[in-house]
């Protein structure tokens, strides 16, 4: 699992005040970690920012995958994926520091050392996993992948109640994060 660390969303808020808890990702994303990753060109606008797991529903957001995805049958956001973008992020290091600050602000948080990985071909990204106590007192887990494309930071965060089994397809879908510079 890695070395436990104290770590926080670069958007400075809890995702929808929902249950968020992270288990270690042992599947393809974790095995895709590379230390020799080099930035790939920004994808074209036709490439979706995120592709949700099979059967999950995109309930809020834009047609390119940004927004909220819910597990089939979930109506109370107890298991979700939230995909966000924020313009003006200068580097993966800056995004990572902001994410760590966010996680550190959560109650009862506990995380594992981040992992270097790649998304969208060979684009550098970071994977993090942590648990915390939600505002309702429920322990949650989150797995998050972050990446910067141009000057836009992206995050894909899979969250669930700690009592729920992890959805392997949801964990794998985090590797589909493929950003593009936001246009204004």
C-alpha cells in the first residue's frame, strides 16, 4: 500500500459534501506508473476529458465527461466519480501541492504516498488514495488522479463509503482522464 502520509481538492472544497473514501488502486492504473513519462501534446477537443465506467450514469456536467458520475442504482451520491477542471494551474507540482493542502484540511484524514502514473497516452499524472470522515460522520475513501494539460488542472476522484466494496471498473476509469486547455 505504501507509506502512510498526511496529505487535500485543488478546488478547495469537498466534492458535493458526499461520501469520499479511497482504496489503493492495484489494477491497471497503478501498473501504468512510469518515471520516464514525458508530456504528450494536448489532446484535441474531440477526445473526452473523462470516460466513465460501463453502466455508470453521467448525471451532471458537460458532454466531454466533466461533472458527476453515479454508480448504477445510486441515488444518494454514496458512490461517485467527480471530474473537475480548473484553469490557471501552472504545473503538476503546483496542482499536487494544492491537492495535498486540501486533503490535509479534511477531518480524520489518512493517506498513502502518491504514485507517479500516466494518463491520456503518456501524459504525466499523480495518483493518490486517502480516507477521511465526511460531514455526516461517515468514513469515506477517495482515489484521485490529477494531471495538468496546458494551464488547466484536472482531477478525477472516485469516492465511496468505506463500507462499500470498491468498483474495479470505477478505479480503472480514472486512467481515462485526458484534459485539454479550457477555452474562454
